C-alpha cells in the first residue's frame, strides 16, 4: 500500500495556518490544565512515598490502616520490644519507637472559626534517630516531659505565626514551639511533634499507643510477621513503611482518576474543535482527495494521511501545552505553593509522568477529532471528488 508523504500534510497545515493555530492552541490549553492537575497529584504522592524507608516497619492494631484509628494497649509494647528480629543501636537499645498520633488544628493561633487539619505526633527520643531524614531547620527538639512542640517545615511556611518561641493554649496546656524540622519534603513536614508522655497525659491516652515504628534485621521480616500472628497476646499487624505509605497514597490515585474525568470533559470540547477543523479540511480538499485516489492511493492511505495530519496538529498543541504548564508553574511558583489534602501539606511536582500524560491527552484528542473526518475523506466517491470545483 502506497503511503502519502507527511510533507503533504505539513503543507496542508501551513496553507490553513490560522485555523490550524487556533485548533492547536485549544488543545494546548487542555493539555496545560491536565499537566498542572497531574503535577498536583504527583506532588501529593511524592510527599507520602518519601516517608517510607527501607527496613522500617510500622505496627498497627489489627485491621486498621491509619495511625489515627489504631490503638495498641501499653502491655503489648513490652512484648514487641523484646522480639529478636528488631535491630539495635550502638548502645544495644532496640530501634523500637512507640508513637501516638492525634488530630490537631494547625490554625491554632488564628480566629476560632478557622480550622486546618494536621497531625500531632507524640514520640520518644529514639524516634529522632530512627527517622534518618529528619533534620532541624531552626531551634531544637522538644524536651522530654516539657509542654513543647516542633513544627514541620511545610506547616511553618503555611503558618508563619507559629515560629520558634511562639506559645499558645491547646487542650489542657499552654504549648511552646521550640523547633522547626524538615524531612526531604515528605509528609512528616505536615506534622507537629511533641514528647509522647506529655501528649498521652493531655489526650488521656495513657494506657496505649497509636503505632510502633521498628527497624528489622535484614531477612527477619517473615518471621516477625508470623510471630505477631502466632502470639495470642498480640492484636497487631505489621507492614513495611513503604507499603503503609503506598496505601495512604491511594488518595492520589483517586485524585488522578478525577483529573482524568476533568481532562475527558474539557478534552471532548477540544476534540470537537479539531473535528470541525478536519471536516473543513476534507471539504476544502475534495478534489485533491479524488486526485490522490486516481494516482493509486488506497482508501486506507487517505484515511491514515488525514488521521496523521490530525495527530500532528494535536501533538503540536501538546508540546505547547506542556511548555505553558511549565512556564505557568515556574512563573506562578506552583512548585513552591503549598496545598493540602486532609492533614498532608504538599506542593506540585512537575514530573516526567505529568508531562507525558499531557502529550498522551493531546494524542487522544487528535485521534478522536480526526478519525471521523479521515473516514469521510477515505470514502468519498472518486468521480464525485474529481467533479468538485
């Protein structure tokens, strides 16, 4: 089957450059919106996935997938702490961190009608050694037994009134911010940290914990899980931190599905715009199509040629849309602007997958908008085509 040269399509697009440009710009705007939304989703997923570290596991009460919903009685801590699968530090202390997570209002210094959900995490000193990505940006860590908090860097950026030295009333105590910490941009930067003993007293949660974070010796993961199931005294499950935060990141998958629905809606309009452009091209080139068929080009060649022309137009719009998204992201500072989903604070991340998603959207628009006009062009009767003026 003879193939119509692509140069024929490029010349055709240049002849009707105004309509081609308008169609490409319409597709570019759709792609720009899709890329920006996908970048938001990528930023959320990245902030959650950065928390999990290899070899680190989290223990929750059986059947739960959230630290806020989990409750583990205090007596189970001593049983688990003694497990031989748990690694120790240089001093011989188990790398075992009992932690407690409760809801917190990050807008605590703002008017009472404002509420910004966050998490307040109670920890013991071992937690700072286990979360190896943690580093202090300002101040110090909360001292054991003191009514003090450290604030994650992202929350500190959202609420500048919560700087080091700030005091406020929350619960039954007057708290003081003594430090600001970072963790490679992960979701931990969305949290507030304090001493677990103080938090347990304030929250009346003194007989249990939300979770245990542990570091396991290499190769002991299966035996650790089995021990938790076999010991009748325990009512807990264990999973790797990467598994746990991958599960939490499923909210990003749901948001991605929403983005695809939005992209489908706005993309349909762009596809109809491209379809009108291609139908007009077919009507304008009826005689050319007849000549092509007379020269021996098959219906399949004509269909493929017009479909390729539509795809070229769409891909040009896709490249422009990607460029517009990057320009807008840099110009408006979207990659630094903080947003939140629930208690997680994040910023958009212009990843290769988001840019590829924009090109894929453009390609689908090109195919959807060009298929019917290409079919129409391929099935024009040759005699009638040649009679057209």
